[in-house]
């Protein structure tokens, strides 16, 4: 590792007491210039 965050090298047990979150979005909206945009929706279940 060390590409973007130099000196950051977690070990496999680094997450044992929390610190990592899993986020499951229902939708994502992205745009570069208005008024156009892209939207992705993800089914829950």
C-alpha cells in the first residue's frame, strides 16, 4: 500500500474494535454539468 496515504499500512487485526463501516446507498446521483445528471438506484433486500 502507500500510494495515496503514505505511511498508512493497516494490519488484518486493525479493524477488530471498529473503524470500518459498510455503507449501502439506495441511490447515487452524479453530474458534471447541469442540467444533465446520471442516477443509479439499487434495490434493497
